[in-house]
């Protein structure tokens, strides 16, 4: 963790030792009374926490705001097909770490329909994973997540002024690294699941003015394509 995030913070705070953040402070960071650590309020602020007391039951600390505005995320929306929960956990964490503004998790023609009802979502675990990604990045802004029952549903949720790109290695497209994109222009990047998109969905992308692009001829895992695709995209936007 490069920052420890909370839903709310006051000038003085107490964190039970059973909380994983408290265990991280004590056992991983090896902090003691008088030490400081970077802290923040999710989507609100960043600041400095100072430990005032630590015992076997809890950690007490003060919080001083250093930046009242959470650092902004990039104007990128990632449409990603529903995949196995173990893979989606990696996708969510890395997308937030890379600064993706929003994600739309989409049920597609070739995806296993049960993935959308996984415990990852019904338990709310995915929200904790998003926060973990933000803490890794050292920032307090957390990406938003929406769900779509179909690709058409996902497309209907998109900003109207966005540049739209789909990664696909079946229909002919240009290298993603060849595109010239502005850093303030909203961009949508769509990535398929384990078996890619269907031809019906490819036609739907074409009808909605998506540009087809690729990361080369190799077939990548969805989580690999997401991390690589976002990185290349942000580079072409001048943000990395």
C-alpha cells in the first residue's frame, strides 16, 4: 500500500487492530507511535496521518489534509467482457492503478453467463479490490464501475463525445500504438473475454463507429490485454 484509504476521516481516528489496514501499518510498515503514513479519504482528499497511540487492540492517529482534491483519473472508459472472477480481480486492480476513469463490465455472446453473478459482485468484494488498486497507485480516486447485460447495453452507457476503439485480432484493424489521441479527449477501449467477441458484436461495434485496433497477432489473456492496452492507449494520449 502506497497510501491507506478510508471512507471517512476526522482530525483524530481509531483503527481496530483486526482491520487489515492496521495490521499492514504494524506488521508490514513496522510503524510505531510518532510515525507518519500517507492516508486519504476515498474520492475526496489525501493527507498525512500521525500515530498517537498503538496497542494490541487499536491504532489511534490524527489526519491532516494536504490536498483537498483527489487526483483526477484519466478520461478513459474500459468496456471489458465478463471473465473468470480470478481474472477480473486482476483487471479491476490494475485498471484502477493505471488511472482508468470508469469500467463497464459486460456480458457478451461468448462469455459464460454465470460470471456476472459471481460472489465477487454479489458480496461487494469488487469494491474492496478497486480501493486496493487505488492504494497501490498512491492516489485516493477510485474508478467507477457499471454493469451491462449485453454489449448493446454497454454501448448505450457511453459518453457521446468519446473516441471509441475495440481491440480485436479477427477483423482487420490498425496497431493501437499507431493512433494519435489527445489527452483530454474521452476514449473508450473495448476488450473481449476468453473467446473474444462474436461477429454479431463486431458488426455492432462497426455500426457504432468503433475503430478496430490490435496489440499484434498474439492471442493474449484478457487481463494481459487490459493492462497492455490501457498502457499503450495512455501513451498515445500523452499521459504516460
